[in-house]
C-alpha cells in the first residue's frame, strides 16, 4: 500500500500544478494527500487524523461528511445532471436557489447571477459596474477602489482588486482603472493613542481624498470584505463601515460587499453585512454557499443595477455574459440543501453559542511571546506573529516563521494556513467546544516548538524581557 501512495505522490509532482504553492519546493517535498473526511477531521493516506482548522479554504462549513449533501447531489445527478441557463433556459434548483438567496440577503437585492467561484462573481461585478455606468451615460465613471491586503480573487480583474503584492508580481497586474486605499488594520496602522473611532475617521478621510483627487465622476465602485480574511483576518475598527459608506454616498459610488468568506454564519450572523451594518449594492457569495461540496458562486444585484442591465440588453439585443456552468443544477441543488441544513440544524444558534469559547481560546494565543495580536470575530481568527511584541517588529520573510508554525501544527494534528505573518483559523461551523480546545491546544504546542527552534537561529535575537 505504501508503494501505491508513493507512486501517487510522484504522479502529483509529475503532472499537477498546485495553486498558491512554491512550485520549486513542491518538486522536492511533494504533496500531503488527503484521503477522506469525517466531520471536522480529515485523514491523509498514511491514516493520520487532522482537525481542519481552516475549514479547507474558509469553506467547509458543514465539515467533510454531510450525508444530506451527498444525497442531494446524487438525486439531482440522476434527474438532470447538467443544463445551462443561456437563451431563456433554466432548471428548478437554480430557480429555487435564486429565490432563496434574494429572500434572505441583506439590503435590497433583486436578482442572482450564478458562477463557479468567488473570483468569477467578483469579476462579473466589475463588468456589471462598467455596464451599468455605460447604461447611465457615464462612460468616465469606471474606476474601482479596493483596499491594500484585500482578497477578491485571482482572475485578471479580481486579482487586480486583490491588494496582496504576490498576486500582482510578474502577472502584469493590476490592470488600469483599479485603485487601492488604506487597509483598516488598527494594530499595524493606528497612531499612538489613537482610538478605533478616530482611526476609522482617518481611513474614511483618506478614501474621500482619493476619490476627490481622481475625480468623483470617474469613481464607480468600492469593494470590501466585511472581515478581510486572506489579508490576515483584519476586523474593521469601530465605526469604520459607517464612515466609509457616508463617503461613498456623498460621491455616488457603488458598494460591493464580498461575502465569499463571511457569508452564511461565519461572523455570528447570516451575513457579515448584518454584523457590520453594511448596505451594499451588490453581494458576492461562494464557499459556504455549498459548504464547499461543489463549486458555485452567486452575485446578487440591486434593482437599480438590474434595470440598467435590462436597458443595455434591450439596446444591444442580448446580455452577452455568462458561464457554461452558471446555475449548474447539481451545484445549485447542493447549495439549496446547504441552506436548508443551516436552518434545520440551527447553525446560527450553534455558532453564537460557541463563539465566546472560540474567541477566548484565540485571545489566549495573544499571550504567547511570538504573537503580537490575536484577533477575530465569530468563528474566524488569526494570530499575527512578531519578532518583538513591544515594537511589533516582523520576522524576516526568508525565515518563514508562520509557515513553520503551520508545519509544527500538523505534527499535533491541526491544519491551519500561514498567510504572510499570520496563522489563520476558520473551522467548520459545526465544530464543538472540545474540538475548539483540540484545535488551539495543537496550535499552542506548535508555537512552543517554533519558539524553541527560533532560539537556535543566529538570524534572530530573543527580545529582552520587559
């Protein structure tokens, strides 16, 4: 059996390109092959069990063995395994899912457009923003503002919105008409003695200054995640969205809420918009929409945007945008069943019951000498690692300290994800209190191992006790 697994790993190296992976290093170390899942746990081909502390990739909200989703896929596969939505065609799961999403969405959404990933949903939003302003006779109002450290996807346009340098380097990104404003990272960017409210005011004033400098008649939209997950789980400071939205309204700038990670219970409400008082013009959804079981995403649009789409479609003769798998019946059936499970199993009640324990254990990581800040909201969090807690000095990139914490955590049966200087946590929503303890006990042990390793490194000097 071991020979079979070794052959599988070799075949992976020989034939597969892995996303977000050091491809050169991968040729040396090969993959960890995950063989099966059970609840919040996954097992590799050697039989080792891991608690999935990141819910796969911020998506496996119902864990890895929900039979109702497998049954929903099987039923639909046997009834209508595929059909498209082009040229007035449709299917029942897609219709029911659109109806359900519009009924439960925050704000005043009117229609749902289906795609396959968060990247595609956000890419579609960009196209519709340009389409909308053309319909209104505003051909200059096309620039879109995102934030540094934001993550909105990896297609050409959505990767341009993404405010992480490695998503741009040597890809010739960002494209034109995409701008970036401040990341609302209070821990890193607040001035000494500055309150969260004062810092939020400064962020809003910076956005206002950017819009005025570019010309309000050229600024079309602002993209924002309620919590900036992949950028390090940046939780907005108090009053941030209230003040940002006042700026957007002043200049007639659309607001797109990227709920790809925050949507469907992650923050303790069904949507992050509800948690932070966001009134969007569009909402992008994916990941927990199907609990990660099948690829599907949705872009919800307000009626004023939809009516402009209708106007342009009338003028041109068609709405020339869509994907082969938009509203795929099997993916839609699984997503619809996912939403039913959230209701039937009272997932929001469960999340709210265990959030205090999750956040308490997360906060305890902040007491470790390697952790500058432990932050989060709901069932999402991060520990930002620092070389010196007092002055917030970061480790040299080449030391890969956060990645080492992730490697050590594997030895303690925990899968997390290191992104830059942070170790991120986003477990399945079905996690229990004992499993939360298992998760954070393993991470604490990994921090201790990394701390011991660091004290053997000549490139780092342990800070003097304060």
